[in-house]
């Protein structure tokens, strides 16, 4: 059955026929829904920003990675300012970036971490490669970059990496 699509009207008088690509300009109007819970829930949530490129194996779901200049993903590490300071960050949604995807922004349960329990607190790139932490790194030459906020005491965070970072001089 053919359906009518209304734009700015309740009962459209014409049918919309598309014979190719559609483009639009202007701002986004609407709402987004963010699910909390498992990585599977995030992968099925249209409110998350997920990309599908990089290596096809070797990633660990729930781990924090940065995009290297060769197009592959490596575990982010606050001990090294070349591993996540000003690079694109993502959380693996499975072992394969091209199939499972990399979360660029959204709700996710991070693995390899325990103790993210202070709801509302910022989380940072950890000095343990691939992890996040509620404690800002403080050692000499450590990188401090907020990557999200704790939203549930079960290690669930709103992942939304900031673009500002600092290098500690201790």
C-alpha cells in the first residue's frame, strides 16, 4: 500500500515520490532516546553515534580506543599524549569495528573497570590502557581528558569525549 508523507500538514494532498538521493538543510528538530544498559542495547539504539570502520578483529567490547593515523584503533592511554589526547575516541561495541561498530557518543557499559559508582561524576582516560576512571590522572606527563559521565553505579557512562585536554607537569 502506498502511504502519504506529510511535511507541515496533517493530511497531505500529494504523494512523495523519490527517484534518487534526498538531501535537506537546516537544523535538527526532534528528540533522541538514549537507552541505558549493555553494549548490545547501545548497538541497537538509534540515539547513539556509531561508526563502522577500522580493523576487523582484535578489539575488546567496552574498551576505550583512539583512532590512529593509519585508520586502525588502539587502546587510549593517559600515560602517552599520542594515545588519545587529541585523537578521535571510541568505545568498541565488539571485536570487529567494521561489523560491531565504535561508539563515538552515547550510553554504554564500560568493561575492564570496576568502581564507577559516583553518579554524575566525570570520567577520564585512564593510565591503564583502554580503561576509564573517575580519578583525573595526576602523574607527570599524564593526559587529563574528560570522556564522559557516570550515569549508573554499574559502570554505565554517558560517553561524550571532550575536545579539551591538559598535560600534567608534576
